[in-house]
C-alpha cells in the first residue's frame, strides 16, 4: 500500500500579512491586528514577526504591547479582506488537487499521494512560491504521512518553512517536546496532564492506557495514538461545510402575543441550539429566526456576524433583537432559532477585547457547568425566568 503524503499549509501571521500585502509600506515594520485600537483597550489578535521579536504576543492588551514596542502599528481587523484572501489561497490549492480540506480561514490539508510525477518537497516549494508571488502572502507547509504529523511539522519552521516529519522521526523529533506544544492539547487542560506526570509528548506516548482512560476518557487514548505518530483520519474536502445549519423550532400550545412568553421560548431554543453546537464542537457566523403567526404566515430573518458565537446568551441576544425588529405584534404560533456558516470551535476567530476576553473565559466555564447540570438532571434543572410548556417541533 502506497504511503500517504499529506500537506498541512498554515499561513504566517495571516491577518497582519494580508494588511502588508495591501500596503507594502508596512513591510518589515512591527504591526499588530487588534480589536478596538482607538481606545487602546483591545487585545492583540495577531502580529508580524517583527512585532513578535519585540515581545508582542496574542491576547496581550494594546497598552501593554505599546509599552514594549512604542512604534507598534495597530490596525483593526478587516474581515472582508481576510475572507477574500482565504478564498484565493484555497483556489490555488484546489488547482493542484480536489483533495483539499480547509480547517480555518488560514490553514488546510492537502492529500497529494496521487501526485507521483513531482517530489513532495518540490511541490510544496512550488505552492509556497505561487501563493507568495500571486498574493504576497507567506506560508509554512508540513509534509507527513498523516494529518497530525503534517500539522506538527508546519509549526516547526515559521515563517516560510517547509518541514518533513516521518513516522520514524517521532521519537527523536516529537517526544522531547513539552505536552503543551502538541496539537490537540487545549491550553486549559495542560495542568491536568502535568498533574498526571505527563510533561512531554513522549510521556503521553508511553503512558499507561488505563490511567489515560480514567483521567481523560477515549480522548486520552486517541491522543496517545497521535503521540506515537498514528492518525488514520482522511483529508475530507467536505468537512469544512458539512454542518449547513443547526437549529430548533417550537410550536406554542396557545397562540400568543405575550412578549414574556415569546422571549422565554427563545431562551429555551437558545439553550438547545447551544447544546447541539457544543456537541458538534462548532461556532456560528450566522443566526436565523423563524416566526409563524396564528394565520400560518411565516417569516424568517437572518444576520451574519463579524465574530462566531456559540453561547446561549449570544444566541438569545441576536434572536431577541431580530424578533423585535421583525414582529408585527400579532399572535405567534411557532418560533425557531437556527445557526449557519458553522466553523470548528478550535478555529473560530474572535475580535477579543480586554474586558470581554476575561468575561468570555468565565462565561465558558459557567456554560460548561450549566451543560453538565442539564445533561445530568434535564433541561428543566437550570432555567431562567418564566417557562410556558411548548412542543419541540423540529431540529436540524
């Protein structure tokens, strides 16, 4: 059987690089992208390597970054420019093979196993050169027999690196690395791994399976396989857009124009949609509501968001806002919330703010606690406000 050849392409300082490509006078200068730069309270989302050399880091407040680097240029995010650049990048990749899996706005996998007429390194150099010449954007490419190793390889040389990691290289190359540098280990779980005496990727590779199962469940065993260089996942061209939408709708027992009942129904829907988003590990760039009136007339309203959302609070806020704008005051028979333009949670991008960033972390922990309680004791165990009995009509 022919060994697979997988590329992982990762754009370097993508948002900042797009700004430099648009304005070449920024080239070679310390540049950062941050939310709310005018008020100096925003958080750094990404920065050029020149800025990183001055100590600038992601999630650092602007005021602190400016202290470290007074000449730092700070620009607000430009979502349209980034999406257009992303589309152009993936158009280039798809010109080589249809076996391309986008995983975020600025990274993706390619399965080039069948491209036997060119050496993988030469092909990687060709792709890297073409993206830079056509779009003025730098990237790093990892080459390996599977997705995990390709991802790890692409992180090893930045910017403009091309790195090969073979399975036989794993003990020498990967095992000495700290556990927090392993793809798939969340920053919030690092301390839990260390408390289990797993400090390096090698420690994980050699760990007792029963201990891993007890402490981390099936996920622990899966990560141990990857620490040993084993990953059977295929490059899936449809994965990025597989979840077209996730939503729920409810029919009320009695047609109503009572705003409190309507808002409470939306609250119930938001909880259930949030559960589904959490289960699928996705966030949404789009929210849509459905209103069916007593006379069966039905309308929908939707909104595209700058930042992806997944929490009950954010879903409810958007749903209520759209409802208040669309409602004609007549009695309502059915309400629905659905989400679309979904993206994997780990790749979701948010324009972080100094205050909302810390609040988001608290919200995330609270949300997980609520989900755990509701899973254990049912949806009714944690509720807010007035509840009216409604029927589940639909979910998708």
